[in-house]
C-alpha cells in the first residue's frame, strides 16, 4: 500500500512521533493506522492515541436528573457561535427535559413529541430558523439510588462541552457531595471503564500484546538482560496493572486526594459508585479541515 503524506501527518498528530518514525511505522504495517500506532508504542516512540483528541464538532451536551435517573443529550451544530445562541440553548434545554421524562434512547427521543411535534421535526424547524445544520446525535441514560450531574465548560446552567453523570449507592446526602467531586474527576481524567471487570477484553488483549512486545524488545537490547521468567511474571504483569489503574475510574488516584484511589475515597465516604457516563461534544467526529486561504483564492478567482 502506498504511504501518503496525509497518512504520515495523521499518525504524527495522533501519536506525537517523528516524521520518519511515523513513515516507517506505516510501511511496516502496510498502512494500517491502528497497527502503526501499536508499532510506535512497542518501540517506545508514542503514547496511546486517543481518538477523542481529533474531535472538532461543535454544539452542547445538556444534562438533567430527577429521582435516581439522569440523562445527557448531545445536540451538534456547525459552529461554536451557534452553540452560544440563546435559541439553540433553549432547544437543548427542552430536548433534555423530554429525554429525562419520556425517552430511553436517541431514536425514541427523536420520535417523542415536543410542543406538539416529534423532536426530529423540532430540530428540522430549528435548522431553518438558526441557519446551520443541527444533529441530535446521542442520548445517555443512567439510573441509580443517587445520580449526580456535572457540566464542564458550561455555556449556561445544565449544558456545556462535557456532561458527566455518576450513579451511587449509599447515604443520599453524602453521595450528592462526593458524587459532584467524582463527576469533576471523570470530566478531567476520562476513564475508559468503571473497573477492571468492565474493561473491554479486546482492549486488554491488545494492550497485553503491546506491552509484551515492548518488554521483550527492551530486554533484548539491554546491556544486562533479565531472565525470561522475570519479564513474563513481573515486568509485563506490572505494566498491565498500571494500565488498568490508569484507565479505570475506581483504580485512578482521586484528583481531590491523590493518596487515595477513587474506590478508596468512595469507601471512606460510605458510598459506592455503580456507574457513570461522560459525554463530550463532538466525540468521535472528525471535522474536515478547511484551508481558508485556498477558499478565499478560489472565491476571488471566480469573481
């Protein structure tokens, strides 16, 4: 497969690797971007790439909660300017309230009536009124004894760029107080999963392959190689334990008190975290980069 400059650029931006390293990684993996990332990590030339780093879509996430049920709804717009529009924010608020009381998923939400029309039609009407394409993209529901919400980069009350829901068991008053801190922690650290038990097995298997290859390669090039048993029984399991701690909410150091893990902090407060959701505006959407200078030149040429 031909390795293009665009492919090298994408790999460099997602991993921080040098140009020649990125090109070699793509060559070694026949242009497979995911495999190239793993190749670079094996060589110690890149950190784990996060697809969310390439997010560029605009809009808002609205959150709301009542009686042990919380929702987060994402409504996308083309520009951040529209996301600051009072009309758009009112639309997010109304749709979020409908989601809280009647809907179970985004498709049901689109069909549910708001002001006498299906939500999907209300969004279509708003497109004509506001003048930008709008997309009702996602809805997340979380239920529990106590559900706490938090919005990061809030545009107004109950909506912003990152919406977090946390479900807890235990004393409701204590859960409300520390639940808000846990929600802020989740917004900041973006855990992959609640615990080791809920981590995707495919993700763990892939990480084990990377760490095994990396450890064996490092050992082979070491001036004083360690016995194979030490690599397999100590080094690799140690790295996997660190990976799990860094990527699971319960295993992470609590941002409010890094001497405790989130799980330990919850136990000290007499509560248990049973679930969470973190919804980021535009997560997973790659926005086409526009060459403004080229666009202006094109416009002038046609004038």
